[in-house]
C-alpha cells in the first residue's frame, strides 16, 4: 500500500518501528473489539481502515503529540466524508462526480501546508471506502462509530505510546538568530566597525539554518494561519537583519562614527536581544523595539531637515543604518505577531501592506492561500487535477465493470500516483512485482488455512507489524506485497474467502496502476520541474519590473503608500510552492542551476524595499542624481532579467529545457549572466562586503552629494545586486552544483500526488 516515506531526520528506522507498533496496536485492537466483541463487521472494517488511512497512508509530520492534535481537528472532516461517500454511492455517476469534486478539494487543500498535505491521502481513502456498493445508508451509524473508535485509539496511542522527543522549533532558531544579530550590532559599534571573517561565516550558517528546506517539516512555518505567516516573516526578517549587518559600510577611515548612528546601532542590538527573548519565551517586553521605531523616525526626520544634499560617504552609511533599523523593526513586529497572534496590534507607522495578515481571522487567511493557487500554474492545482481525474476514472471502471473489491483499484491509484510520470512508472513497476509475490503467498496461505478465521486473527498483527515496519524502509514493492497479505487476512475474517481473493487483489492493483500511469502521462508529466523554471523566471522578471518602477518613482519624487504589487506577490507564492514540491522529487545531478530559494528571498527584499522607498519618497532628485540612480536600477533590472532568462532556459537533468524566457519570464531580456568581479557565493561574506563597497563607489564617489532618498535607494539596489549574485553563484561554479539544487540538499523520497 503506498506507505513509502521520507526517512530523513525523525523518520528513520526507529521512528518507523514506533509508528508501526502504534498502527498495529490500534488497527488490530479496534478491529477485534468491533468484530469479535461487538459482532459488528461493518464497524470493524471502518475502524481498521480509519487507522490504516491516517497512520500509514497519511504522512502527518511531527511528533506523536503534534500528530494527535492534527487528528483531533480532522475528526469532523472524517465524519463529513464518510457521510458523503455513503450517500453518493447510490449511483455510479454520483460516485464519480463526487470523486471529481471531493477528490480535487481534498488534494487541493495541500496548498495549506505540510500538515494539510500529510492528511490528504488518508482522507481520500476514507471517502473512497464508503463510496462503493452496497449502497447501505442504514449502516452509516456503524461506519461513523467504527471510524471514530479507531481514530480515538490512534489519537491516544500517538500521544502516549512510544512518544518521540520534539526537535528544535523554528521559534528557537529565530531566537538564536536574534542573539547573533545583537552580538553583531555590539561588535559593529567598536573599532574597526566591521565584522571579522569568522562572524561573517556565522551569519551565513545562521541564515542557512532558517531556510525552510533545512528545518524539520513539522516545524516549518508553512501554514496559512496568522502565526505561521508571522513566523515565516520572522525568519525572513532575521536573515535580512543579519545580511544588512554583515554589509554595513564602516565610517570613513580616521573618523569616529556619528553619535546618532551609534545610538541607532545600539538600539538595534537591544531590540534584537529583546526579540530573541520574546521568541524563546523568556521575556514579554517590547520596549526596545518601540524605542527603535521612534529613533528610526527621528533619524529620518533629522535627515529630511538637514541641508540637502549630503556627502556620499555620510549619506550611504546613514541609509545603510536605516536599512538595518528597518530590518530590526520588521523582525520585532513579525516576532510579536508570531508569539501573540491576533492580540498583537500593529504599532503606529507600521507598513500595513507588509503585515497585511495581522488581525485577520483564519478563514480569510485560508481563502487567501487557496485563491492564490487556484490556477493551472500552481503545482498544488496541477496535483489536485491529476489525482481527482485518476480517481474518477478508476471509480468509473470499478462501477461499469463491477469490479469485486474495486476500492483496491482506487487505493492503488491513490498510493502509487506520483507528481511526475517517471516516478509513477518506476513506482508501478516495483508495486506490481511486490503485489504479485504477495498475492502468490496470500493464495497459498488462504488455500491451506481455508475458513479457520482464528488462524488469520492470530497472524494478522504479526503480518501488519512487518508490513508497516519493512514497507516504509525497503520501498513500495515490499509495502504493496505485505499489504496484500494484510488485506487478504482481514477480509478472510469478515467473510468466507478462497485463494482467488489474492488474484482479485492483483487485478485491482494492475488496473489502478495503469490508470495512475495514464493520468501521470497526460497531466503535467514533469511535475514541478518545468513549473519551477517558469515560476522563478517569471518571479525574477517581476522583480526587475518592480525595481524599475520604484526607482522611477523615487527619481521623480512620487510617493505611494499603497503600491499595487499583487503581481509580484503572486509570482512569489507560485515560485515558493513549486520549489517546495521540487525538493520532494528525485533530482539527478544538474550543473549550472540557479539558487532557486535565493531568487525567492530576493523577491521578498524587492517587495519590502519597494514599499519602504515609495512610502517615503521625497522631492525629485534632479537630473544628475536621477540619471545615476536610474542607470544603477537599469543595471540591476538587466541583471535580474538575465537571471530570469537563465532560469527559464537552463537544461534539466533529462536533457530537456525549462520554459523559454519569452514565455516563462514574461519577455525577460537576455542580459549577460557571467560572474561579476569579486563575486562569491552566499558563503563568501567577505567578498560580498567588499563588492558592496566597490559597487557603491562606482555609482557615488565620495565627492558626489545627493538627497537622503538617493542613498536609501542606492543601498537597496546594492543589496539587490548581491542578492542576484547569490542567485547566479551556482551557475558560475557548475562543478559545485549538486542534485539540481544549489542548497546541496539530498533528494528525498517522492510524496503522493494527493
């Protein structure tokens, strides 16, 4: 039964064994109580399959306590699905229509994050099971009672039997990053006013630890709720703050730093330390963050009153310090929202566009997430269409051909269909081989034992324990073979059977497998690979457009407190979902691929910086400074379009190409993507600091004087230049690219399409 799993951290053999023990105890216990204790075979069937669906077919991340909490919230959904399946089984066409609509809805909810995605396969099975003849609405009470009994046992077992220890949480990681930022701020306030190479490396490692890919799935803040959104925002804010501190330019040689700048930096350090305590649960105060907000505004107002223009060295450092302060304020605001939820009001002057989710209720946030993915360019939409069509086709075949135990065919579709056709074919080959061997062994046992149900009752727990222990570790072939034995011994206790039951099981798996292959071939057969190329290319193109539009507004002095950046936000959302799915698909070695996640981080930086600059744009910069800034922006935008073209046309591991630039990148240009002088990857922090200074000198030498808005925009463009170089860094050193992903993360096992 597709019990194939990720055996990464927290899901190795010992974790699988614990899960198998809990599943076996609950499934067999509920089955035996209902069948032999209460003489309710219908309730026994639903009790067993409810446990199997949510404990073995589903892949709910986290510890036992976390899974138990998810199961408690899922119970009402289970009741609705069982009721709907029971009544829609009245006709084949109603069952097929229900499979299309409900199957799509269950699969599409995976867009809401790992927990929703993890429960989807089990919920699909719990809808499939009652959706087959006989049409028996009078047994609905037994069905609901059996499933509820089995799930209650599973909830208790997850909570109390062989509990796992929870790993480090994302809040704790962010709290650690806050402590690092506070230490950096203190060090930057002392001569030589720069960070040593060791601290730059620390910043890199700390930032990497906050990447969702490097965080346990259960701890990733990927849900649509307010706290999850705020926690993801907190991680991004921490990474941004560290990056701004690393690249903070020192004061001119031989001159002490300005007193106001030192005060601002000290307040940043205290605010970061306070935010870390809030995230770690050791503090509740926000006084330092409030003080930083006030001081930041005072510095900005003083800059506006100061005689304009100002020298480049002073203007750049002040703009960079304000960038640091803004990152620290955003970090503190997001952390407070993550800890206090809707009870945390937005402080006066906060960019409501950046924290648009503050104070919103859960249904509205869920709708916002799902609506963003309601289109064919979303991998979640693609997966939902693929699995719902395949399930509807299998249900049609089962109804028209009157397949005995036809739900096994649909179970095969559900558990063997993958997000790429190559994965599905490979999975089906293994599954058919395993099912054939399992069916032969089951036929022999059924022929020898006959109708002695006591024998089946005695050996079922042992076979089930082996199935749920070996299957996830040894692969889908073992899983299918052992599960064939499990279902054979279960149905042998429910009604008299012969050895032919094993043949029925094999026939159903073959039918379901073929349906899965057909729809895997017809519906987006390459999975997230092509979509990732297209989505990141489009994102980079949208970033370039935003950079140009924002710079033009700053040059002209046009203020806009509510810019329309929905296109950039949508592109960012689609790219992030495609990237997340791509990590779960097998990836052959591929040299020259961009750093996909760096492109998404750049998108956030573009979004934040654009809003900040537009909200505070002042008078026009004049022809000289306006031309300098426009030229700088044109260079950054051209670099982004070059990266977009590269992302769209990079050859994939199978020798094909991604979406072409004219289509996937919205007409992105073909700017050069060769390495810039002195450019390093994300880990080369010293080179990045040196390049930031060199870039700024090339645009604004020390004799240039300009308004404060000029330097604020220039610092933003400098940081984006470094961001784009991080995106392209793996393309310059193809020998270091691993597994088609610049993060170097190993490919994990593929998830089910559902």
